[in-house]
């Protein structure tokens, strides 16, 4: 069992707890009231409580778990794939005693949420995939983060570099170490094949969960074709394109994205 060391936490405007399960512990941020919504973070780790989460928490109980093996959450030694991480996230929902939840996956977290849906779509009331990885594009390629530094990769995740500066400022040694730990874990589960599951186009055909796909028009990391392939394979999905935003759309356009998500979750 391993636990990554986290950088000193910024002030979190939410409840933080460690959930103990048979295989280990997971960090969980929680705030709000209403129906449960789980948000699954990017491959650069959980940045803490974001304005996007806050906007969702005005209408829902929002849960933001840190992925197993990423800072503050443990990892069982047998976990080697993104599908394994998805299994552990399903375990967490069961441990919390929740019978039906909605899931919002961001980038790499979208891949995890998609895998969860293929395993237990009846658990998921609604599914939102934002700039989701997990699908091999037929046009273009998912950016190979291992060709650049962690700082450069994170900058490439933004369309507007001022948004990067607002979120991270000048990254200090603790932030750089945090990103390196996340990259080490990403390498473990998503390197070969890089950032997709070859079975995904076939598995998602059985997912009946109403799904909102969001693709940022200026995403430099995940090609638009990934969202189009999810749209083609999911039986009950629609696609929205968000302009003036990059891969980290929730940090660049938190209010616009939250409105899309809240409106979708409210729809009967």
C-alpha cells in the first residue's frame, strides 16, 4: 500500500475527510446539499476546492475524491489500470452508502467516469464528460505530456495563460513535486496505450445513462474527435462545445461550465 505525499494544502472551503475502506484510504472533499454529484479531477491532481465546484454545490451535494495513488489517497499495489481506479471509485460510493449519484469527469477524470459507467451505469443518474480522455481519436492525437515538463504540460491545458497564472502563480517546489507525483501515477496506469482504452468504443454502447459531453474549442490536449467518438457510441448523449476555453475548462470558464452542468442535471 502506498500513499503519495501532498504539497501543503491551500485553504479549502469544503469539508475534508479520509474515508477508510478495506483496501486503503481516500481523501474526499465535500460541500453543499441536494442530490449527490461526484467530480473526478484531472491527471495533474486535485487542486483543492475550485469555484466550479462551489457553483455546483449551490444546487447539489458535491463530492470531490482524490484518485487512488494521487496525493492524499492510498493505492493498493495490485491497481495498474484506469479501470482499476474506476473500480475503487465505485467502491467509495458503495462505502458511503449512496444508491444513485451523478458523475462529472474532467479530462483524465472523464475517462475514469466513463469506465465507471461501463461497469455500473445503473448507479449513475447522469454523466458529464468534459474534455474526456479514454477514447482513441481517429483525427489528431492526445497530447503526450511526457514530452514536456509538468509545468509546460499544465500551461498547455489552458487557452488563456492568465488563467494559469491566477490558478497557480509561479509554481513553487512543492507544486512541482505534487505534479511529479501525479505524473508518476499517470504513467503507471495510462502510459500504454497512452490515455485511452481500446475497448472503450465497444463498452460504452451498453451505457444508458443520460450523458452530457462538453468539448472545449481551444483544447490543446484532447482532440475534438474524442468527444465525437463518445457521442457516436453512447446511446443517450449530446455534445456541447465551449468556446474560449482549453483543457482545464472548469478553471477558465467555471460559471459557463457550471451552468451547462447544472441545467443538464436539473433536466428530468
